């Protein structure tokens, strides 16, 4: 299958030996009490047909993961990915924040939102949107939110530059994104911390959403290291964007979670410069950079009422996006 095709839906009947991978045939139904992307209902015939031709494995929370264009997706977000590939029209000024799950997406979204809206919402503003809205509301995911119902998203309320989040691997980005000069910021986190965070996160979803037991560390580690995790293989995801950032440094900025923890001021200034909105001397002396870092810190965001009790309309509890927020790379679990 060509990796540049945007939506290679097979037109032939699936081979008989793959029929056992049809979700409805061999799976416990996934509760509606979990985020939409983990549900397996409401999938189009077209998507079901595609799934029959794809490698399928048991998921961490949802029953199935399907490998499409080399990466693993749940049933529902595979459908969303296809719709997004088909319909998303990138604008030159768009900013896409890209991560693998649990690499610090929430943090990056908060920082870029605060950075890009710093004139309209100074940090000392009691009405700053980040104080009353979760970063995933302010910077929505393309495939996990705007296209999750398999319908064309509503973009009428977005102001330019539009900010979006995505976990899509580079190969699966809509062609209009690949062909436009829009900005891509990739945040990478070391695989050990990403894995541990994902393990906790998925077990929380299993327990809360479906009353299921925990996946053992061994089972999850085996899956992760074989690349069978949401948007995995982890290294392929990272390497695609790393390569792109080397080839197109003015378009793709590659950041690391660990650097953001160690030198937050340097990294946020790098971001500002990348978007062509560097901090002025006056902003630096007035504490604008420090203010953004404080506003977006783990301590601040995780203690806000909205992030303790709120929920996305697609079902994700905001508090699941905050756990420790530390670099634990060298410590034993
Ligand atoms: P841990 O589980 O290691 O604590 P994502 O946003 O991609 O889902 O990633 C979630 C991880 O980022 C979690 O890691 C979470 O605690 C951490 N995180 C969330 N907000 C953060 C912030 N403001 N600063 C640093 N880390 C943050």
C-alpha cells in the first residue's frame, strides 16, 4: 500500500481467514462510559471493510488495535483518521502540535495557546481561558475530537492561526498538511516515561470506564516494545518527525519533554521564535515568559477546578491528563 494515498479503501471482499478480526465477532462490547475513540460502535461499513484487510491485535483498553499505514489505531479513530485525511483543509498559518500519547501533549497545548494569545490574554489576567478551560478544549485534537464521529468538523469558530493537536504519524497526515507550509511542532518524551505514563493511563481507563482489571506491566511492556500501542510503534513515530525536522527545520520543530523540564525558558523562547513571534526585550523584563511558564506549570494546571472535575465532550476526564509530570527516566518504577 502506498503511504501517500490518503484513503485506500479496498473494494474487494476480505480474505476468509481475516474475518475473525471483525470487532463485533469476537469482542466484548466496549462501554459507552469510555472516551469515544475507544468505542467500537458507530463504524461505517467502509471502515469495517478496510479493517478486514488490516493486521489486528488486542487493544490495551478497546478490544482492538488495527495497523494502518504502519501504525496502530483503535477502531473508532481509524475511521476518524480516514475522514480527517479526506476532508481536512490545511491553511498556511495553521499550527499542528504533534505527540505520541503521554508525551506531554496537554502541556504543549497550554504553552502554545498562552504564547500565541499573549497579547489578547496577558498572564496576570484573571479571565485567562487556561484558568477555566482544559488545554484540550482550547486546542482540539483533529482525529480524536473534530473528526471522531466520522463527520466533517466545524471550523467556523477558529481564528487564524488555528491551533490543533494530533497524534497522527507523519505518514498519515492529510495531504493538505503535507503540502502546505503550516507549522508542525513535535514533542518527544523518553520512551520509558512515556510507557509508564501510558500504562497508568490505560489502566485508569479500564478501571473507571469499564470496571476491568489492570493490564500487567509485563503484558503492556511486551506490547509497547513490539510497537503495538496507540499510534505505535513509538520509535517510528518519533523518527519520522525527527527526520522531517532535519529536512524542513523552518516548518517542523522537534522538542523534548525533558528539555522543557530542564530549560523551560529556552524552549518556550525557541517556540516563540519558530512561530515568528519572538519575545521582545520588554516582554522578557516584564516577566511575560515566566508568567507563561507558571500558568502552564503542572502544579498550576493540575490544581485548577476545571482540570480536577471537568470532562471533554468526547468523554475524556481532564484529570486523567495529569499524574506526576516528572522526568523519571532513570528511576526504577
Ligand atoms: P505522567 O503520567 O508521567 O505524570 P499527555 O498530555 O500527552 O497525555 O501526557 C500526559 C503526561 O504529561 C503525564 O505524565 C502528565 O502528568 C504530564 N503533564 C501534564 N501536564 C503537564 C505539565 N503542565 N507539565 C509537565 N507535565 C505535564
